């Protein structure tokens, strides 16, 4: 009987085609018209989990999109892994910037292009294919116990899974969680993410007149919600990227000297980063901090959209009755999302523009987190990655947020291994998202060896 890695290698073409089938489902969680597609993706994954040999598979309803659960718990004395992933995706807009259709997976230059290819369908699917290879090579057994929990709302805040973890911890008992929704620092460099920024995502609404008004007739007398929003936003952050909310930095912790030294040793070219990843004339942010510090260990504030008024072709001289700005803050240890929102809301309300009513709404939030690297699960992951890539694993933080990692620590009392195989130029949330095909297969092999290490 072939080893699990040998089996996985013999099935590479099939595994890739199965991933393509999943990627063709437009499971866009934020758009109501795709609710049926999100459900279809959940049901497809449930069937796949049953097919490969997981037990107790079920699709779990939530107030939003469903969870998918399955387990195999027949390895007494061995640790239990809670393997997490999400099957929902971001909208593909702007469509005209895609070189090939976002929901027709296309191979090009060693990459697989599709919405969700790397975030997170491709990486989540690695878990299932690694489990399948272990089952097939070991007479239907696994070296450790495994629970699989997949969600369909990660891209819209993950409220359903957060509630399930909070209310049903007994159904998710495990020793550690495995999350593959992160990236490698550089091609061919095995990477474990050991820190995440938290966040608060908000809507700031400015309300002026009773209805839209003609700017010629009422301009100069009627308040303009867009101008009010611009004034408020300008008072939230200065030109150097420093957030102006009183008290916002009071609890921001500084990375250790060892961590900062490790970051400086990473293979990083700031000019290449600016040109190939960011694509801007200059990099911005707080002076005195490296790019890694600014993106991994400093809080930020960003504006994502300002719907309202007239945005069609041509001209319409309207003063809108209301306008909205979608604003988020990335948070770092030891900042509390709840405290940050209270500070933000209080500051906004103190800036009340004349004639404008301001409303601040919290859409979703997540805790910042740092994972210790001295536990057996991180060490086993490091060993498995070394076997696959032949290089020492680097530990990094991520500027992104995965709120469920904090929920696992808070409610299940377990650490999370964040073993991802994306690349910095994979275009997450952007047109032409991709997953390097070799990394898809390397990820499967790494997870196989990781579980094997823990099962010894």
C-alpha cells in the first residue's frame, strides 16, 4: 500500500479537478442573490467529507449561511485536531479586470486563477485531501483524531460560527486547531503565522436634509453629508498615518526585541514590495516603523467605500440626503475591539458637523492574537514543513484578521496552528486571485506529515 504522501502525489490531477469543481460555485456570502450558491457549496463539501470517510457529517443551520461539520475520533490517546476553513468568497468585482472569468478556474503559468482559489477554498480543500490520503493509505484510519468545521460567513464577519463555538464548545473539544488561511512570506519559504491583527468594521452614516436637494437651489444653505464625512474622516488620521482618536494607542503592545530581530532577517526588498505587491508611487504609514511593523504590529484605519449620492455616468447636481462611509480599524495586542469602538464612536460624536446627524454602527469585530511557538503542535508543524520544503520555517505575524482564532482560544482554550500556503502576490480579495498549484500539493503533503508527526 502506498504511503499517504505517495497516494497524494498519484492523485494530484484528480485533486486539482475536484478543487476546480468547488471553485465554480459562486459562494459569495455578502450578496443575498448568491445564498443558494453558498448553500450548494456547503452541501457539496458535506458530500465530499462523507465520501472520504469522515463521520457524523452534517450541515448546521445558522441565522446566516450554514456550517459544515464532520469528524473521525478513533485514535485513543492521540491528540485531536479541529481543522477549520471557510468556503465563502468575496465578490469578484471589478469584473473587467479579470483576465479569465472568476468562477471558471483557469491554469496559467503554474497558477490556478479563480475567486476563492487561495482564500480559502483551495487551502481549506488541502485539509480534506490530506485526510483522504491518510484514510486511503492506512486502512481507513487516521494517526490522530480530527474534527472538521467549515463556515460560509468568514467574509462577512463569521457571526454564525462565533455563536456556535461560544454556545457548543462540548461539540468541538480538541487539543489544537489548524487554520490554512494565511500565506508564506516568500515563495518556497515555509512559514507559520503566529500573530494576527484584530479589527472593528463600522459604518458611519451622515444624515442631512429630509430628501435629496438641487445643489443650485439649496447649495450654500443645506448641509452636505459627503462633505461632513470628509471632515470627520480627516479628523480620524493625520498625514503620517497616526490615528487621532484619544486613547487609541494606550494599550498597544510592542513586539519583543527577538521578534523584531527575526523580522529584520526575513528576505524582504521594500522597493520590490512597493512595485510588485502594492503598486503605488510611495509607501505610506507611520514614520520610524518598518513595513513589517506597520502591517503586523501597528493599528490602522482605512476607508473602504462611501456609497450615497449620484455615481452614474454624466452629471446630476444633487446634495444627497445621506451618505455612508465604511471604515475599519486593524487592532494589535493588547487592544480590545470593544474599547476601540467606544473610543472611535465617542470621538466621531465629538466632531458633530453643523446640520448633520451622525450614526455609528459596528458591523463586526475580531480580537488580535499572538500564538506561543513553544507548544508541540507548532513544533510538529515546523518539522513537517521542513520535510516538504527542505528549509527552516520562519515565524511571522499577519496584518489580516481571522476572528475565529480568538474564539478558539477564548471558548475552547486551544492554540491554533496557522499553516498557510498562499503567496504575497495571490491577489486576495482582488481581480485575478490565484493559488500556486505546486503550493496546493505541497500543502496537502505538509498536513499529511504534520498529522503523522503528532500521531507518533
